[in-house]
C-alpha cells in the first residue's frame, strides 16, 4: 500500500534540478533506431493501433505501468512492466527494474501517458535517451519536446501530433 506520492514526487523534483548526465540530441523519427515507448497498460490497444501505422527500421521497446498483473501472453522481451503491487510503500518502483530501464539503449523516448504516473515519470527522468518527447506535466519540464494539451486527449491524437512533429524535424 502506498502511503502517498509525497516521497517519489519530491525525489523526481530533486532529480530534475540536478545536472543532466545525458547528452540531449534532436532527432527526427526516421533517424531514431531504438525507441522507448512509455504508456499505461490500460491504453494498450490504442497504442498498438498507433504503432501499426508506423513503418520503418526502428526497434520499439516498451515501458508499461499497470494497476494489475499483465497476462503472460502480453509479455515479450521488448516490454518492461511495472505493476502497482511492485511499488514500495513510498511509491518507488523496484531498483532492479529502474536499473534495467536506465540500461536500455534508446535514441528516442516517447511518453504517451496523459496523467502523471509517478513510477513511470521517475524512470523517464533517469533514462539517458538523447531525445525525450511527451505530454507536458504539471510538475515541470521533463522532455526536450512536449505537447501542451487543453484537456485529456486520446492517445491516438497525442500520437498523431508527436509523429507529425518528429517527422517534421530537420536535424542536419
């Protein structure tokens, strides 16, 4: 049982003001070879529908948060999952999982969560991806490129906007 989000939120905010250990690098979608996609398991079908429309040589990795355990049929080596049951009393994900996420090699991180999910945000802040993209969070700036939304939009709309802008970037 999580007592509150106070501790993890405080840690995220303190990590945000520390000097960055990653090297930010602007990338277009075509230039990214490995992409880490961050989302909530409840949005799985919508995310998979969005990915079905993408063609390219990119390797897609997944970082997923779920309120309940995920069926074995949905698990693949490219998916890292954090469940509510795995969180400690202060709301932190297991250190072994955080270590795996930090060691994932990804050029681009795309966060499709619309609400603040502290365990995922904690891992996103620590990931060394060259470019991070996501929806603006009320806690501060966590991404190199973020979308500001007026209301809770569907994942498909967020995905269309992110893909449009990532395809429009000219980095050379």
